C-alpha cells in the first residue's frame, strides 16, 4: 500500500503522459550520493579509474557508479568547465582503460 502511495505521488509530480502505468527503474539500487561521494567519483574518473574500480573502492554496485558518472557528465553539460568525459573503455571496465588500484 505504501509503495502504491509513493508511485501515485511520483506520478502526480513528474508524469506528463500516462497515470497508473508507472514502473520504477533501478528499483533496489542506492542512487543517493553525498556531495563528497560525487566529488570522489569525479576525481577517480578523471584519474582514469573504471566504473568497476570505483565501485569496489566505494563499496557500491558498478551500475550505481555508472549512473553517477552519467549524472556528472550530464549535469555540467552547459557549464563545460567541469565536464567529465564518458569513455567507453572506462565504462566497460576494460583492463587497459584506467588507473591501477
């Protein structure tokens, strides 16, 4: 019942097309990041660490880290000065993609 109330609240606030058909994406993931966690992810990413390496270091799921990197790259798109570049080998976790650690 509580989940239905939460979904209804989300629909009222964010849905512009269809009510009653909402599916929560990434259910079960922890997508809340502190400002300091995002700063650390940004720094590690710029140093060349992969999503897998960062996830291990922060004790997070690699998909949570991927979404944080995506958020950071998208968030500053207009600002360009703080942009981070999403590199596919880093995202995939290729062995030769990033920093060692």
